């Protein structure tokens, strides 16, 4: 069951006892970005061996935002399957750098990985960050062959808010992207072979009604992303993917969550919703794991095995036809 507050998983990530004090405003959350970022970037030691590491790859030079990515290429002979990796951070923080080691571990497993930096709220509220994710998927279709990747074998995945954005990106590109700005790549078709949703925020109303250890702060995260008048937006199809009318168009989905995570109910509810519309769905509830556990396999015993299960699943879904 979830812990009393976020102090538990943040302590595991930081490597030291962390007394968690909840933010009381959007401005205070933004002020804490630097501290939160350093907690994750400290994990970037003993990085996996990959063949190529391209940082700050520019996807778009003009527009509402200018997304960039880190792209990692595995050893071997391509073309390789591709993973579009979307970082977490409550839509307002996080970075590709903060997820570099985990993304490189996926790369070492045989994938070209595009580790995206998208626009963050509150400076760039919904739907800007989502538009960046959709743009990145279309950019991959047009450009990933230059990095040895096969755009016809494409997985999308991410954790927490990255799980939300991954699901919403898949739904926008498989269902409807109405209301999103496609910029110069509007109309480029993308077909995902699968989606890996790790401890994702998949039902925003549920997060407000069942916050667990986010009690008192879930509303602040939502205000940051959706604005003060958020009540009419929390069930939008590309905000809460579980409420999307095109859910049956999702690619096969792998849902992963720890049994101590506050978002476990989201994972279980999403599994139910997907299976009701016949989407091939795999659910993994990991014993003894809290939020962000995949990043700390040296601390959480089941993190490494779960990562390997995810990699094996992604390979099954991206077998050359």
C-alpha cells in the first residue's frame, strides 16, 4: 500500500533520508525544480555502453516550443526498433538528462531510444508539452532511419506524467489529435507497435479524488498543467487517457506499477478499461516497489527484472514483419 507521503520514494532516489515538505503553490513547485532535477541526475553514473549518444538533437527550431532530444543507438547492426521515451515530473519538471541512465539501459537492450525534452508547465501549459510529444513521434517517422532506427517498429513509453503523455500521444496519433498544433509535421502518420505506461497518471479525476500520498498537492500539479479553472479540463480525452473515446485504438499496452505506489489504482483501472475494449494488455504489479522504482535497481530488488521484462515485451511487439 502507498506510504504516508512522497518522502519514501524520494529518499530512495536521493540515497538519503528526505523529509518531504509539500509545496503550497505552483510558484513554490517551480522554485524547487533545481533540487528535484539534481535528485535524478545524480543517478547518471556507470552509464550503460551504447554505440552512439547524441545530445540536444533539435527537432524543431520555431513554434510555440522547440523540443530537443537525446538519442542513443545500440551496438550491432540495424535497423533497430525504436523507443520514444517520455520523462516524468508532474508535467512541470523533469528532463531527458534526469532519465538518461534508464533510457540508455533500454538502448543497451537493443533499441534506438529518443529521450525527449518537452515544454514544461506552468510556463507552457496544456497542450504544449503533449504537442511536443506528438511532434517527436512524427519526427521519428521522418528522421530516425538516419540513426539506424526502423520507424515501422516504434514503441512509446514513460513514467508518471510521462506515462500520461505517452498514452495521450498514442491516442492522438491513433485516434484524434483535434485541437493540437501539428506544426510542419501535421498529417504525418504514426503507428505505434506498443505503449509502456510506467506508474502513470492515467485518470486525473481519480488523482484528485484518490490522491493517497499526493493529498494536498495533486491539485497544485493539475493547476500547473491545466490552469486555475481546471475542472472542465480534467476529463478531456487528451488529459485523462482512461476517458478517451478512442481507447480501443490504443496499440498493445504494458502497464507497470509498484504495489506501494499511489498511482496503482490508475494502472488497475486502465487495465480494466483497455481489456473491456479488447486492447492487448499486460499488467505488472511489482512487489516492494514505490514510485520511480525502475531508476534504482540497486535499491529496489525487482526493478532490474521488471526492466528486463519490459524490454522482452517490447522486442516481442517489434519483431520484423
